């Protein structure tokens, strides 16, 4: 055994001292090992996530966050599962879960949903009070050559034509041509638009004949073997069906006419149902009045009745197939916990800083309802001063904006982000 206090007696008793070559070799080996570990951890033991979407947006994975301005954007990650947060200003975050595999590529696309926004645009300006509450009629002060003292105006679905009652005659006004033409129907005739064609009831020999005016030709659609009492016509937006109501001592009876099948039938709904309107493929009715008022949608195809929490039938529209949007005084959200942003707090705070303080705020809720799934989600909360109510919910032609009449003030709701080119 080696004793440091003793003089070495042989070379085997001396401590080993590596040679210069051995030290260099050991250093090189250690360096190669370190480089290998680093290469494996940071370069080789990786997979890739590629994210596409409407630019610009941010990608956050763990503590790593990057801004993606030229999608698709890629990140290299160690193989395992990750929670990904994709965010974009003015949109709800899109949350995704991914699993990265060694040397693999995971491709995902951001699905950003626009956060609805609300603003008041001041006093409503329309060429006539009955004009559709949407572009191109908004902010248009008058129609050229439009007759004065018009009693009533009914616009076609497209808004290109108007049926007007003036004195003891009916006229058609052509919006694009700014021209007026007479029509040989009596002012008291029950008439409406079916697409861009006029439908009307003609009384003949104690019968009521439902006819379609197609150019100069009048086509018979259905006949009723007795005169109908106080009849009203409602043409469907798709131009295929006609709802006919009869009012007898505040009891209502409804018939549906299918213009393609040339058939008609009486609807099996309550005689107290009133204020009907079309909302896409559905008919909307009210029952009761005041606090007890109920609103429901009726599907003429299967006679299914769907109760809605809408405040009135006029504030129900179909935004896309089987998806209704309505105004409600009650928050209803069965799809998400808190989808709709509330701006009441911001308005209350702003009111405190002005001389015209809003003393009390009440809220209306714009709700989206999927008829097929029965699920609803609150899109936005609209605070209003006490006593204010909302009327004439209308969608613009592309469905990206909604318009409301708030007791004479125009309310605009933006549902979907619109990209603007240029300035």
C-alpha cells in the first residue's frame, strides 16, 4: 500500500499521472459526449408543430410565445403532449391540445371566432320608415320619384321592389330605376311579396283565390271555398311557401301553401298565436301578451314547435340554416360558460365621467340558437337606459352585421371580422 510519508520503493507505488495524450483524448471524448447530448436534446429529439391561420396571431406553448406574421409558423418541440393557446386581437382564444412525435410534424389551423362588438350610430335615417333596416337603405334620406303621402310600403325580399298604397290605388316602386308603375289591384287587397313576385287574394263568387302575379300572367296557387275573414299573406324568404292567416274575433287560423307542390294545409297551432313572421325556413309566432307572452318557432315541414326566449317575434331572424338569432331579456347560454362580452361596466364608468349620467342600466341579450341541437349561446349583452327597448332586428345581406332600432337610435352589432383592403 502506498504511504505518502514513505519514500517510494518501486514505480508501481507511484500515483498514476495521465500523459498529455491521454488528457487530450479524455477532453475530446467529453466534448464529443457533451455535443452529442446537446444535439440530441436540442436538435435531434424533436418534432415540429406547424400553425396556420389568419395573420397576425400569437402562439403560446408553455413559456414559449411567438408572433406569427407569415403563416404557417413552425416550432420544434420535444416529443410529448402540449396545450397550445392561439390568440388574436378582437377574437376569442383558440385552445388546442397536440401530441408531438419524434421527428414528426403536427399541423394545426387556428379557428378564430370574432368577439361581437356593439355601438350606437345615432338617429336612424331611412328613405321611408318601412324601408329595411340594413344597407343600402341606411343613411339614405329619400328615394327619387317616390310618391308623397304613401300610407304603407312593403319591400320585396331583395329590397329591389316596393308595393305601396297611395290613396285608392296600389303601385310598384322600382328602387334601382326610381320608377313607379300602377298595378290593377285594389288597395284593400291582401297582398305580399314572394321573392320578387306579388302574391294576392282575389275574391270571386264567394271564394278566395290565392294568385301569383308573374309578369302579366296571374297564376292560381290555391282556392278557398269561402271568403276568408281579415286575411293576411306572408311570403317565405325562399319564395316557396306562403303563410296565410285569418283573423276572426281575435282568433287566428293559419294555412300554409307550398307553391312547388301546389298544396295547402291548415296548421295545427293555437288560435291565440299571433304576430307571425318568417325567419328563414321557420315561422315565428307569439302567444299571450305582456309578462305572459311567449314566442315560438314552427317548422312547417314536420310541424315541430320550438319555444324561444325571445322578447318578440319581430326580433327573431335566421342567420344561417337552422340557426336563429333573437333578442331576449334573459341571459341564456347552454354552449359556453361566458361567451358574450358585457360592456355595461364600461358604459357605467363612462357615464360617471360625463354630465349626462345614465341613472340605471338594464340589459338585453343577443342570443344564437341552434334549432337542431337545442343549444344556445349569448353573443353580446346590450345595456340600455331604463325604459329603452329594441325593435326590428335585421341582418345585413352577408350576415356579418346586425342592426336594431333602439327607440329611434340605430344599433349596429358586428358579428364577424371583415378584412379591409387598402386604406
